[in-house]
């Protein structure tokens, strides 16, 4: 019995020893695994990054003018009203200036009198030339006779003939001068007639451009002051807006000014008329507004059917930058070390290697990598300061998109610019 009990005790002791040994052996790998830190990683991929800017724009007429007459007078007839579409050169209104008719008639009479003076002066030149020719012939005959037969012609007679010849020649010059003066007088009379006729023509007020009448200021019978002076109180006849071509004006924030170029495509949506189209940037001020910190940018929009009314708003999207088919990684993989951008890359053995990279276009989530890593490389996301060069980590793969379209909103519309546009100009 003692032998059996001893065997049982020995077996129990051996079981406890073996169990303890097994427990010790199984605990060593777990302790070793706990020593390897975990790290979230993402894979570098090939994709696209776009940077778009959403803007609120407003349509404005390409040109807007307040049409003033160049002469003062009473409104005899006005041919247009608000909303009428007119063409360049079309008569908008007719003024009545009674004294102009008398002035014009006076210039006509003066011009005719000047032309009659020219005819009389020309006849006087011909008469003087004929007389001078006859006297010169008489003198020449006496001179030739005196030379052929000395003493036959008295010297007094010869001197008188020469004096008459020279006097007649002077009369010819005087007649020519009078004819020239008559010609100049006629030209002055003609110029004065043209001047008064032009003023008379100004009583017909015509459209300086194709457009739409947006406001009418005068009615029949009203006294209209000419717009030839700097008096800002002069009331125009109508306001004319060139609405067949519009300016879509948008404020670009100063941070994005560097990306704006002439010819850039822009997507425009006009919710008021449920219309979308693609436009091009045609001009920008190249100057940032001090108050709004934005730069006014314009797109010309054809509006021949007048479906878009000036003053309407539009939502526009301008593509500031784009990078296609490039290596992309999440922006949280980038670490700034001094002046260099770096990433923590894992090799095949999950060991950390710090690499300097060249970053291109940067979005809100992804960044373009121009050099330093390749597609398929695994990069650590966040907390990079916890890892050292050559350290082994346990990677936890995190899925990330390969492409991104980053959108941001633009500035506010500068209403001061609109007020300046609407101030108009004199015709």
C-alpha cells in the first residue's frame, strides 16, 4: 500500500512539474509578441487629385450706359420703353429745338453767298488776266519797234506802256488773292453749315449699341438738358444695357489667385432658369480687394435669347489644379522634419525606413508624391514620432481612396463693383 501511495504522489508531482513547464514555455511567445509595436499603415496607390473652387457669381451687362442727348431741347417723341430691345443706330427719341432750324437756314444762305463770291472772284481774275495780256502786248510791240528803229517811239510813251503792263499784272495777283479769300470764306461757311447740321442731327438720339432698355427717365414734352457738360444732375433719356453678352463676375479668394489663368474652364449652374453650361475665364482684375480679400474674375456668357437677366446669381465651379495618374498617399502619412517632407515606409520585414519625398498637389485627404516612394509601398499613418529607423512593427492595414476631388467655397460678391457698373456713362 505504501508503494502504491508513493507512486501516486510521484505521478502527481511529475504532472505538476510538466504542467508548470508547459505553462512557462507557452508564455514566452506571448511576451515576445507584446514587444513589437503596432502601426496603422496605408498603401501608396496611383490615382487623381483635383482642387475645385465653388463660387457664387452674379451676371452683369457687358456694357451699360445712360443715354444723354448732346443738345438741349423738348422731347418731341420717344420711341422706346422699358424692356424694348434695340439695335445700334436705332432712333430712341427725337428732340425739338426750334432755334436750330433758323440757324441751319442761316448757314445755308451764308454758304450760298460764299459760293457766289467765288464765282465773282474767278471772273475778276479772268478779266484782270485779259487786260494784263492786252497791255503787255502793247508794251511789247512798242518795245520791239523802239529797238528796231531807235527814236521812232518816244521814251515817255514806252514808259507809260510798261507802267500799265506792270499795273495790270499786279491787278491779276490781287484778283487771285481775292479769289483765294472767297474760297476760304466758302470753306468756313461750309464748316459752319456742317456744324449746325450735326447739332440738328443730334436731335435724333440713337442707340450707341445693341441692347435692352432697362429704364426710361423722360416722357413726351419734357425739357431735356444736353449731356455735353459735367453736370451730374442732367437726367438721361433712357438706360441701355447690352444684355446679349453678359459678364459673370465672381470673387476668387486671395489664396487661390495663383491658380487662376485666362482660358481656364469653369462649370456654371443658373438655378433660376435651370441651365448649366461651360465657360472660360476671360479676364480678372489682377488686384485683390482690400476689404473682401478676393480678386474679381469674369466669364463672358452669350445670352442672345435674353434668357439670363442681369442681376441673376449663378453657382460656378472652377478647377484650380489637377494631377492625373500620380502616386497618392494619405496626408497624415507626411511628417515635416525641418524643411523636408518625410514618410515612414515599411520594408518586406516590416521594419521602418524614413524617406524624404517631394510632394506635389495636396488635397484635404490625399497628397501627390512626385518622388521618394513608389506604388505599393506601405507608409505609417499618424504617430510617427513613436517609431525609429530600422524598428520592426506590426502593420495594421488601413484602406484609403486612391483619388480625391477637394472642393472649397469662394468669397462674397463685391456689391460696390456692381454699383460702379450700374452708374452708367453719357452718350
